[in-house]
C-alpha cells in the first residue's frame, strides 16, 4: 500500500532552459528542423521544479550559459556520492563547455570535484543504487570512465551495455525506485540492454518493474523517485499503473518539449548527494 512507501527528501540542481534549442543532432530524437517552443519548455520546466518543491524537495539552480542549448540537462554534468563529485567529459564537442559551469557551482558549494580523463556523462550513465553504482556504456560513457569513477568515489561500479540508440544514456532505460525490504529496486526496459546485461539486472533485481517499449519511448524511465513519489512522464501509462499497483504515488509531469532533444524529467535533474 502507498502508506508503506517512505519518501526521502532530496536536493536537486537544475538549469533554466533559457537557451534551450535543438541546434544539432547527437541522438535519434534530435531533429534541428523541428522547432522548439521555448515558452512551452519554460512552463514545463517550471512545473517540474514546482512539483519537486511541493513534495518537500530542495531545488537549487545553476545559471544557464548562452550558446549551450543542452545545459538544461543537468543530470549529464556530474554524479555525486558522499560529497564527492565526479564530473563529465562529454562525447559530443558541442556539449563539452557545459562541464565548467557545473564544476564551478559544485566547487563554490564546497564539494570536491574530479575531472575525468575518460568520456563520461554524469548521471546520464551513472545511477547510484545503494551499495553500488549502475553504469551505462555503449554510446557515450566508456568503461574506462567506470573504472575512474570507482576509484574516485570508492563505490563498486556495475557496468551495463546499452544497445538501442534511442536509449543512449542509462537514465533513459532505467531508474531507481528506492528501498524495498531493505534493498534498492529499479524499473527498466530490458531490450535496451545487451543479453549479458539483462542477465545481470535480472539477478540483481528479480522484483524489478519491467517497462514496455511504449513506456520507454515515452520517457517513462527517465523518471525521478523519492522512494514514494515518482515524477514520471504522463505518456507512460502502463508504467504509471504498475507503479501505483506497487504502492508508489505517480506524479505525472509533462516535459514533452524536451523529448525533442532526447531528454525528460531525470535529464533535467541532477541529484546532489552530500
């Protein structure tokens, strides 16, 4: 029942989509000839921030930089665990300048920031899940970055191979739900992963919520959970039903304007773990 789920207050870092646009194509979702409604994007982003705050979460902001249209996707800039911040080295040259303003924000907030040598894209491919970090590779983040992150963060990293270009980051194919009976559980779309990675996930999470392709393509797995409330794309209807059946409280938030760039709720949300 929902009463058995206990939310944990989170601290999030976001970036206003003041300069958001689709100006290049670095994933299958991006089509520069499809215009972005900036006003609608602003309203959707504000609705997400308002939803977080209404549920008791702290939301902080980093100042957007002109010429960086994807800077709104705060999750890609870093992953933080225990007060340590493992930064990003974007694969696409168009995005590499995004790292500096996020590094500067974290340093000014008192965090140690590590500059990686290997290609990696923050929480896009690093998903902290209790005793370990689930880490994606195949399109953006390299396995060498998995090793770097483990050495710096001191947390075991479990590598997972992504095979479908529509799910180019791990956070488009999987998210952590929270504690269930003392252990973390997840929701994911199996076909986004290689056969071996699917076996790993099935062994680690035998009671996981399994999403359909339709829900995954609706950015249903690009969600944020506080352990009780799940901020989720309203288009992922079957997933929403499954979550409710499991005792979670879905909080639908429409970020469809950001889908044009291949992003959604989690992409816009960096969790600060001190």
